[in-house]
């Protein structure tokens, strides 16, 4: 972590980083489960999946409407690295975007507010808490792979899903798409 | 696959059958004399084997009624857990952090067949007062492919039996036939395509050697259908689209210039019913898409929000009855149609009963699709002043209007972009099934007493993308949601009794002669007096009840079984209306009760 980044961040963030720094281990969230990767944002990708960012923003980050309301598009976001970090840590008051920093709105103020100040605008609590380093990692992943990336592509999808899932098939150029009837019938 | 229990007689029969298959015999040609070969004869006459539960909805009429009387109102207070079994399928995938259990167990000759949310099938030997897993068939469902386009959870509502096969669906669109004895997959067929936003959550309906499949995906721009697969040839017999093609009858009810019909929704994800007297399948159809922007799709939008009667042999539409034309509320009509015959002056009155998301219960003459009666079964309805006594249409419905506004002050529209509606978009009554007591002529509706807030987003053709939400807005939950069980006397079409519950009913009903069973998402399984609905027994499972109870016998002893594991749409999209349920943990467990 670089000190100049801290200097550029909001007062809230500085507090939260200071509060969490002592507990920060060397290995980022999810990294142990990932094979060694040359992509420095691989750890952030793991956070994006494990913290269920995909639950609303989808794998491609474009969000979209639906029963949960409209998760904003991270592809079209104008947020800076610091703002993304703040949004993940503190959530977005008055929306469904949860906060992922342990103690946010309690011992750590968010946007200058504690829980009482936030009142009905209090965002939901994330399904998991993230360490500051994980939040920075996911922000770096969003900046490197999602923000400004245009419409999702097959290459991006395959890059995100390392499994054999067919989730990426629709992004294939038409001539590459496999004939789905080929897998019908007695396949076992 | 190794069998964990069973009898040698059964095993050798399995061997004979396997040989028959190898010889290329058609399943329909296999003699049905064997006690555990499921035939059309047995499916038509389930009253002859009251200890079994052979249909998803108990019988072809979806009564979910058992004549078993060992457990009754006098002794139900003594009901206790007989055994439990942990199942799997809790893992997440796509946009879902975990799966849940919404299935109805099938019981045959002392064996249970249940599914988890990802479509694994478990055969459980229930003999001897305990449950032993015989086999598990894991279809290896493609979690990310299917889970990304499942609007409302990682769900599978159960199996059907046919011949020596267990017939099931997977969320990623497959119909699978598993050998009942060995647990080996005999064949499988792709019926739905998740690339188009199609997934399958319902149990198959078996009619005359065909498996009938419904589809989900109206929130993803599908064009809905009901499909029949021949279980001998594994070929499609018919596929009837719930949205008419260009020039077909009903296509004139899509009056837009957007080609809205091509992505018009009309899901069919709840198992339907079958009337053998007229060879008619009756099946509910879901909402139009985009859900909340009805100005995108002017016209009545047939056959969305309708009950459809199909010729079972050809799939041809015989009649339809639409509940909410040009729906701006997401009030789909996928619910099961319960088939009831009532004595009348001119012979029996043949009804189809449906409890709709829009808060009204309907009785339709199932010989012609004409409205008989309707009434609100929820405490609060704001979107209409009521139903026309003659037609059953909402009184504000104007057939000359392209875009319906109903009670305009509360109806979501392009000029009313944020508004509160009652019932909320989950209903009313959602998929959890009703039950019907033919002795008391009482029909029990599992109710979500709700309002919620709808925000409209104007839909434009460029927003329609494969595998992306196509909803024209979305709900939020500023209001507390509760529930009830509402019993309707079908001879009068009036409410006979109502029991209010702290939480919405997300599980559904079971009726016996003098009891009804149900559950709460806060964990309780309960038994009630069939007439007064007074609570007579309760057991807290410690999980969230999101599935209906059923009952069966083994070795002459009666049991009640229910799957417990809160999943579905509720804990992702609607939990803010029931904050106490946030503490309910994901789970996956079968509970079996006995005296």
C-alpha cells in the first residue's frame, strides 16, 4: 500500500484504513484458492466473485434492472479508485449497495455518518466483510477489467469464468457457437 | 451404482428391465403389472393407493388432499419428528449465493423421491421408521450458466414417476430420465435454453407417456411455451407457445411496433393439471415482459396472465381465460388450476380454480373457459375496485384501450413512475400450491398479504439483450409483509375462514379429511383444523419453510414429510419486507413426522 494513495483518499477512508491496518494479513482474500496468475488483479477478481458483487452487478459489471432494482453499471461508472473503495467499504446510502467494511457506520464513520445519522438511508450489510486490502484489490480489478470496457465480450467472459460453464457461449461470434442440438439425447 | 438397500426381487426386475431397454423395447410396451411400474392407469387412479403420493400435486386435479386418517385432529398434537435427512444443493451459482428447497416429495411403496435446488434427485428408503439414501443422481447442473438467468432462485420443485423411470428437470433446461432402481441416467434431453434466458424450475407433469415441461424466464425476454416430450422416443411431441406468432389468433393483442411479442414473457413454471374426461391440460401462464412498462406492449398481451387449456394430444389451445390484461404489475397467473366437480341442477359443474398473484381467486368453467365467480382472497387490493360480475375482468378494464390503467393513481405507468401497489408483485399467491378438501369442499390458499413499491423504467428495444433482465423497472420493499391461509367454500365462492400468520406463506398447503398442514419461512411446520384453521400442532424446524408438506404411508404407518431450506426469490429480493427472516440460514433438510 502506498502512502500517497492514503493522502488522496477521504478522511473517512483514512480512519478505516488506520483501524484495519493492524489486522491486515499479507495475503488478500481468496488468493489462496487461486492458482498463481500473472495478472496482478487476480486477487481482486476473486473478491468480486466471492463477495457476491456478481449477485447484482453480474460477472460483467454492467448491473441491470430486475427484482432487486437497478445495480449501476461499473462499466459506465465515472467513479475514481478512491470513490470505488469508499463505495465498497461504506455502501451507497439509500440504495441496495451494501457496505463491506466491518464496523462501518459504527466505530468507523461513513460519509461523515454513523448508523444513527444514516437512519432510514442506512445501506444493507454485505454478506461478508472485506479487509481494506481486499477492497483495494477489487477496486483495482474493476479499474483494470470493467470500468470503461464497453460491452461484454467472449474473451472477457472466458477470462472471468475459468470453469467449463456454458455461461459465455452467447458472447461467441455466431459462427463459433456450438450446435446445441449436438448435446441432446443420450449423453450419459 | 451401488444400492444401499433394497430387495433382491426388485433388483432382478431391474435387471430384466435393463435387458428390455437394451433390446430396444419401448417403455410403453413394458408390462405394467409390476407393483412399482408407474402407468397411466395408476396415475389416473391414485385414490386406489392412498399411501402413495404419485403426482407433484397429488392427483391430476391438483387437490393435494390425502384421505389418510391415522393422523387426525384428535391426535395431531402428538406428531413428532420420525427422522430427518440432510440434503445438498445449498451452493450458489450465477447471481445466487445459495440454493433452497421448494420441492414436493414423491412417495411410492415406501420410497421417497426428492430434489434439491440444483436438481439432484435423491431416492430414500423410508421403511422401518428411518430414512436411508438409496441413491443420488447429480445432474451436474451448469451453475453459472443457469444461475445467472434464474430470476427467482436456485429452485427445483420435484420429480415425476413413469414406468421404471424417475423424470426430472434441471435449472439449465434438461429433462432427465433416471433408472428408478439404479439411479443411473437413462437419457436426457435439452428442452429449454439458458442462452435465451430460459430455465426450468417446475416438476414435470406426466400424461400418456409424455412429460410436460414448463419454462421460466419472463424477466429475461423469453417467449414462453409448454412442451411435451415422448418418454419412449425422447422426441418432442408438441410445443405450444404462450405468445402467439405473427398472424395467429391472439397476435392482434400485441399492438406495438417493437415486436414486443417476440420477447413477451408468458412463463409456465408451475406444474399444471390434466382432465382425462376431455383430454385437456390446464396450465397457468406468467406475466408479460417488460414487467412494469405496459406502454411498451399495448394490447391485452395474450396469453400472458392467463389459464390455458390445451388438447393433451396435440397441444392445441382449446380456450384461455386472462386475469390481468396488459398487466403493469407482474401479476402472473402461473399458479396451478385446481380441478373441482360440483353437483349442480344440470349435472356436475366442472370448475378450474386459480388463486392469482393479483389477489383474486377465480372459478372458471373448465369446459369452455367462462368466468363463474371470483373474489379477493387478500386483505388489501388497491389496483382495481373489483371484478365485473359477468366477465370477471377488472371493472376498470377497457377493451378499447391499448394501455390499461386500472386504478390509475396506484398503477405503474410512464406517467406514474413510482407507486405503491397491493398486492405487491409477489402476490397474492405465488407458486406455493393450494390444497382442496373434496369432502368439505374447502379450498386452502397460501397467501402473501403484501404491498410493495414499483419503480418504472421506460423500456426501449436497445435494452433487450440476451440473458439480461427485461423488466422495465423493479420493486422495493418499504412495507412489512405478512401472510395468511384463506379457506374458500367453493360451493358459494365465499371465504369460509382465514388464519393470519406473521410471515408470508412461501410453502403451500396439504389437506387431509379434518386437517390442513402448512409452514412458515420462520421455521414452523403447523397443522390446523380443516374448518376453523385453528392451530393444533406446531414444530419449529429451525430453518425456513419454502416447500409444501405431503403425506404417505410405509408399512401401514402414516408420515408427513416436508423439505426445509429457505431459498427462492424471497431472501434475495424481498427480505426487507420481513427483516426478521434475515436471521434464517440457508439449509437443505428433509423432515419426516409421525405419531
